[in-house]
C-alpha cells in the first residue's frame, strides 16, 4: 500500500520545481556520475584518467555524501 501523497505532501505535489526535479531525477543522477570521468579523461587524455575520475569524482563522492548524511541523522537521533 502506497502512502497517499496528496494527504501528506500537498504543497510538494503543487510545486513545479519539486515536480521537475522528481521527474528528471534519473537524468540528473546519470549526468552527475558521467561528468567526472568525462572531464578526467579529457584532461589527462587517457582511459586511466577517466577511470580514476569516475572512482573519486563519482563513486567516492556519492559514498561519502551518504555516510555523512546517515551519520548526522544517527547522531541527531542519539542526542
């Protein structure tokens, strides 16, 4: 059973900016993961530069962001 959005978040459903972000979330995700290796490959002119940029600029960046977010959430619930 899905939570009724109209009941709990009517203001978010009516906001066109929030709807646009929600509608294009997959595109934003793919672009944000693709830009670092593209730039890294073009700057170094090598596949190794693209792979390194993908690791640090895409994977590590997302993992670090998630860990910081979850840590803050855990700390705030513990205090």
